[in-house]
C-alpha cells in the first residue's frame, strides 16, 4: 500500500508542477527575456487595466498617441520612444521606439516587449533591433561586443518601467511615495 501512495504522490507532483514566473527582464546571448508576469496580490484584472491606463496618462507626454490598441479590461498595447536607449560605446545614440503589451488577469499582469526599433537617419528610417534570438551584439562565447555594451541598459529600462507600473497599480504612485 505504501509504494502505491508514494508512486501516486510522485505522479501528482510531476503532473502539477508549478513553475515560477520571472518578474524581471534579463539579457543573455539569446536575447531579452520573452516576457515577465508580475504578481499584484488579489487585485482584479479590470482594476489593474484601469490603473495601467491612468499610469500611461501620467508617464507619457501624449498618452492618446502612445496607446495603439486596447481590449477593455484585458489588454493594452503601447508604443513609446526613448532617446539613446540604444547606443554604442563610440557615442552614437539612436532614437529608440518600442512596442509593449500589457495583459491582465486577476492577481497578475503580463508585460511583453513586442518590438524594438532604432532610427538612424532620414535615409534609413526605422530599423528593427534584434532583441530576441541570436544577437549580433554578442560573440560566439556569449560575451557582449564592446561596441554594444548598451544591451545591458535595455532590461534595466524595462524593469524600471515595470516597477513604476507595479507601484502605481498597487496604489503607491510617485506622489504618494514623495508624501505630497
């Protein structure tokens, strides 16, 4: 009887294994973390969605043009621009455009970086920046090329955006943190 119970327990543990979701972006030689899932206690998805809309309004200069699509209470896609997020060690700074998607479920949200583009000049326009898969910014041994050390800034930028959003959703807006 004991071997049957032990076998059953191992089967259940193997079948119902819970995988921890990553809450921070990281960069490796294979690219940027695909997406992160952020826990927000027991907050309802509709509440998180509304708080995200408010956060976009407070974070971006022109929120109406930043929001590219939204499905009420479920998801939001935005397009942001940051000057110099992508740069070389030689001092060349690129205007960087990114597309993000936030998807909401009760108690959590998913933060997904859909695309990153750089603007070199009027002749070449916007060009896709390969942030997933084999990066040209890395040597075969996995070390980053000296000219592209900025790739370590990319996850920091998105982690800071996420930390700000999470604080806002949980009711800790910047104004409250500064005790105005």
